[in-house]
């Protein structure tokens, strides 16, 4: 339909005026209504005096694109927001010209143009503007011509990614790499086709793409390409771990994978930044959901690769990639819990050079007792079972870095060498590694040890069935350890491709669950291990911090039968204090879970009384209000230990720990450690029974409450797992005042919103957890 221009003219008798309409490129003088009708060129000018209206119908150029080629929908025809003024010549009176046109035709008034030269210039300019606009729309039309191709290519890319995932699941890194590469090529080609199709209309799209749909499509193609490329590099990074190559060590595989991990990391950085800027508001719902998922998943994948890249560097240091390393290994039995890991019954000196285990010396921790010439006073809670402080009790401090330093010092005092670091591991680590290697035959022993029977076999060989004439109860571990480590770290001549990657996975799982801890004397390496969460250190001044730390003292190996539940309830007051009640239930399931093993009479740990000294670490400055359900110190079972006649020397760290303590009126010991306050008590749990304790305390000024200047506040309950602790369920609840409402929570899983001002977190304490909230006034 030809555009129509409706112009309201001045009344009869007014002075004549000149105006113009620029539509088809001609400048037309509009005569006074008293003039006769005018025929000029191919335009028809019809004057209707009664309505003071002129209708101009110009001849439109032939369209150079079909309607079906236009890929965009535009708003319906509507009045121009700024009516053009029509001014009478020689008069100040202005009347409105209401213009109604399609978006593609520009209309404006031309004032005071009498020169044909000026009119020609404006004619050329107007034609140029219109032709550029039409040509741009033609380019936009060409954009839809590639839609089918884009759909085909993205579908093919998706199929390639699916194939790659399946291949990697079956450790087929070659197919995975090829499929990711194919997906990248498809998406890159699709991106180029889209750019080419829209190249001529970029300036139009900049104005017309108000919803961001076109930009979102281009960004999604870029994200897809980056993810496909990241997958390709990840496949290449995995390949060294599956190659069947002789004499290739774990350090060789890690070193070869690091450059590809760095490239995958860069691609994921690009994808994460791009997806962050995509808004799916105007996209179909199914696309909105996918974008929201990607905006969550991609940053997690990026963080995982960043962490893996950092971990690989620390692993190389640990495995002696640059020079040989010597470590003190502490085998901590978490069937008999101690502040870090468990009772240290076995120690080892291990030399590692470029991923190869060069030397292993594993022996009983008691072997060095006679070499310790210094008589040190033990921590007071250990006095019922020891007369002096030995290496086996060195892991008394809840911060492993401090316990590890003490273990290294005592090891040297017993005649051992200076080591590069200390490694603590529980039997859970050995089980995880045996799951990788499969069953292992240890020469000289009847049983084949596996992940399933490791605890039972080791308990028999180490505690009851060892050769009493040789009196080397730890010989079995001494013989097993070098076979296990050599099989894990050395090359795979048996063709068990992928074992090295599985080994890394087993180590990573053990580190995350605090069954494996590292301490390095090199400060830079120690900082890196601490940043990765491998050092067993406590973060400083964590909000709402809670760590329930148990030390089995004279309770035998009964902790394997203890099921622990922690109920941690926090109520935030209007003043910003935190009122906290912690209830701990410990159930002794020994009678129901006793192992089918022929224990000597009276030696079955399932029927031993579980006795622990419990420290509850809370934020510094917390005030104890109530403590009940604990066992009085006078009622704690104590073995008869002959006192030492030799004067004991105080260890400076132990002395400082004990000097920080005082006893509260209700019998609890209150002290400080690693920047936190602790409340300590004894708990005795008999077989088949449940002990329940309650600790009530207040944290002053725990949170700065919302105000007009700071409308939102946050609070978290940092629950730290004790290294080596098992079978611990947690329930953590947070309640803010009724005048407040919770607007955000973490983590994503395990949270139940009970109301707009209360929530509950439930889960297993297999690693540190940090439930948190953000709240504001209603």
C-alpha cells in the first residue's frame, strides 16, 4: 500500500505557504486551497477544501525482497510521535501535520527551499538513505535463509557432544576428542554463516534488535563453540592417563595433561563470561531454562578445571617431579579417633623421585619409643592412659599443620631424618586405592587383600595374628605399602590404561573428605595446599563456625561402631546476637554390627565402652550458657598407669594450650585454640546405648542487622568435619526475627525453607559444609 500523508491546511484566506513531502524523492510545492487542482508528473494532488486535506499517492519502487524473506516482526503502523510542523509563510502560526507511515519511509517537512539545486541535493540524500535501508533489510531477509542450515549444524554439534560424552565415559579419549572437534567445527561454521547473512544489516539490527534476540543467538553459538573446544582440550588432557606406554609414570601423565588443561580453562573462561551476558527474557521458555542451567553449570565447570589445574601442580610437587622428596607417613586408625585422623599406630619414611617410589620404610610407631630421650609432659586429657608424650599422640591439635610439625619434631627426636613434609592417611585412603588396583597378593600372607576385606584382614594381621616371636605387628602394612604404591605410581605394563587417572580420583576423594592430609615445610607449597583444602587447617574467624572434635582416650577401637548426629540450631536476635543450641547424639551399635572375626576373649571392640574427650570449637568470644548430658571426669573409666618417676618437661605448645583453659561452674572446660573458643567435656557411651549432650551458648554481635544504609545482612553456619570422622549426620537450622525475611540461601541442595524467616539444612558431614542465608527487613 502506498504511504498516505494527511496534512491539515490553514483556513481559507490565509496567506499561501510552501511545504514539501519527501517520499519518492520529489519536492512538491503545495498550493493554496483556492488554486485549481494540479497534475504534475506521475503524482496526483487532490484538494478537498471542506476537510482541508490533501492526499499524495506517490509511485513506489518495485520491491527487491519478498515478504517471506523478512525475518522480523515490527510494530503496527502508528502516528508519528513528533508531528511535523507546517508553518504558513509570513506567519508565526503553526499547525500540526499528523503523519502515518510504515517504518521504512521517512517523511519530513522542507522549509524555505526554493532552489532547484537544493532540492536536487536533498533528493539524492533521501534516495541514498532509502536505498541503504532497503538493502539492509534485504540482508536481514537473507538471514532467515540460513536458519535451516543453522538448525542442521547445531543439531549435528549436539549429537557430536553426546557421542563425546559417551566415549569419555568409556575412557575412549580419541573418539571423545574427535567428536568434540566435529562439534566445534559445526558451531564455528554456523557462526560464520550467521555473521555473513547479517553482515549487511548490522546497523539495522543495532536499532531493531530491542529484545536482544539476535545478539543472544550469536552469543549462544559462541558459547557452544567455546564449550566444544574446551571438551576437545579436556579429552586431550585425559589421553596421557590412558595411553599404554611403558615406563610412563604418574608425573609424566600429569605433566603432559597440564597444557591442555590450561587451554580448556581459557575456553571455559570465555564461555562463562559470554553466557553471563545473555538474557533469555524474550526467548521461548524452553530456551530460557537452558540458558539458566548453563549460567549455573558453566561457572562450576570452569572452577572445576581451574582447581584441577592447580591440583595437578601440587601433585607434581608432592610426587617429586623436580627433585626427590622424603615424607613422613602417619597411618592414623580412625577406628580409634584422635583430634586429627585417628590413633597413629604405624609410621613410614617414603622417598619419591619423579613419580617413582624409591624407598619405603614402614614400621610400628612404638619402635622409636626407646630412642626418644626427651621426657615430655602429655596433654592433661591423655594422662589417664600415658605417662609421657610420644610420636603416636602427636596429632593432638585440631589444626593438622600444627600437629604435623609436632610429629616431624618428635620423629627427629627419635633419630629420624628431617623430612620435606608429613602425610596423614586413614584406612579409608587404602580402601579407595585398593578399589583402583584391585585385589593384591602380599607374599608371605595367606589372605589376598582387597577394598572389601582390608579392615578385617589388617586388623587380624596387625593386632592378633602377627608373629609374636618377631614382635613386629605392623609388618603386614610394611609389606603391603610398597606393593600398593609402586602399582599406583609406576607405569602400567599390564595394559591397565586409565589407572593413573583413577588414582588421581581416589586421592582427590580422600582429600575432599579429609582422610588424606598434607603438610609441607616449603611455605609456598604449604600455602597452595592450604588454598586447595588439603592441609587440614582451620579458616580464620569463619562466621557461625562449629567443629565437634572427638579424641578416643582408652575407648579401644570402638569408634567404628559409633553413629553420631549433630543438631545445630541458631536463632538470630534483633540485636544481632546468635543464640545457639548444639545437641550431639552418639549411638554405640557394636552389638548389632560386630564383625564375624574370631577375636580373643574380651578383645572384641564391638563390646568395648567408647570414651571420648570432646572439644566443641565455636567462634571466638562465644559465651557458654548451659552444658549438660556429659560424663563427670570422676566417672570416666581409667586404666591403671604407673606414674613416671622421671620429671617431665613441658612442651611450649602444649603448655600454651593448657594455660588458655579454665573450668566453668557446670564442669565444662573452656579454652582457646587456632583462633576459636572451645568447650570440652567427657562422653562415655556403652555398647547398645545412646548418649545425648546439649551445649547452649551465645555469640555476641554475630551479625550486623539490616538497616537503611545496609538493607541486607548475611550469616553462615560453617560446619567443619573432623579429619577421619565417619557416620556423622547433621541438621542445621537458622531462624531470623519475624520482622525479617530470608531472600537467598546456600548451598543449592539440602536446604528446606520452613518459612520466610527459617530454614533447615540436612546432610551427611563427609566434608566441610557452609549453609548460609541473606536476609532483609520485611
